[in-house]
C-alpha cells in the first residue's frame, strides 16, 4: 500500500470498520439509522461499491473484504465522496452472514466477480454452491430481498445459474436465463478487464420468494 492508503487505514478504520465476529450486528447502531441493508461480498478495491452507495443513499452498504489494500482503498473512497452509508467488515463473509446477521433482514446480497476457482478440484471453494446459497437466501427479506451475482467466467456463470435456479425459495427475475446488466451495478475493475480481454459478463438476479 502507498502512504495514502496507509493513512486512510490508520485514521478511518476505527470510524467505518469492524471485524467479523460472533456478535450479532446492530445495523441501526452501526449506521446511525434504520434503512434497508445491502451486503457486498468481496468489495475489491471499493470503487464500484462506493459508486453504488453514492448513487443509492437511501440504503446502507456493508462491504465484506479480506484484502487489506482493498479495505484501505474503500476507506479512501468513503472519505473522498463523503459517504455516510458504507461500512466495511474484514473477514470471512459467510461467517459474517451466519453469525452476525439475523434471518429475513437484508434488502440485497451482492456477489460480484467472485473467484471462479476454475480447476475442478477447487470447485468446492466457490462461494456460489447450494449450502452457501441457502445461507445467503435465508438472510434476505422474504418476497423482496435480492441475491445478485455477476461473473465474467462463463463456466462459473452456467454453474451459478444452475445452483441458484435449484434453490426452491429463489425466483429468477429474468425467467430461465441470465439477467440484463442492471444500470445500478457500477462497472468494476474486473469487468473492465474482462471487456479488454473480450470476455462477456453474466448477471444473475434472484429474488427470495414470499413467506
């Protein structure tokens, strides 16, 4: 990290950061208000997360990331843009969802450009697999909460579509296939790289069924 990001991490982490733990999260206490909550799993360098949060001030964004330079970068974006609706958790996103968030709480979960783990022996490490999807879905608001995934790796996209479609409590908002790219999803670093390399990007937008 450069000096700017070191400085941001030192000054801003105490204001906007929290570790993943076993303690139940209080979003009202964390953000200072009651608002729909979006969890961003793997916020990368934070530019897309910051842009979406800035364009969507009525909702709160909790980014979950393990990469310290990415956390520092997002902290810099928070300060530069004057964002009040973004917080960052460092640690395992699935642990956060399982241990810190109650069921039926989230307006959305975003999983944008996760590691595709392309080798067959590593597929078990993928975040979009049945048990993980069931956990993420259980935290969505019934009838309204959205699980939105995106990837530029076509085999993973096909696997995601199959896995999400098999969950009995999720409904594909695009019928049987991939969704058009929503305007509200900011372009990420990975998406720009995919475009330069000639790869397509696939969006999957699933809504939790009403109880």
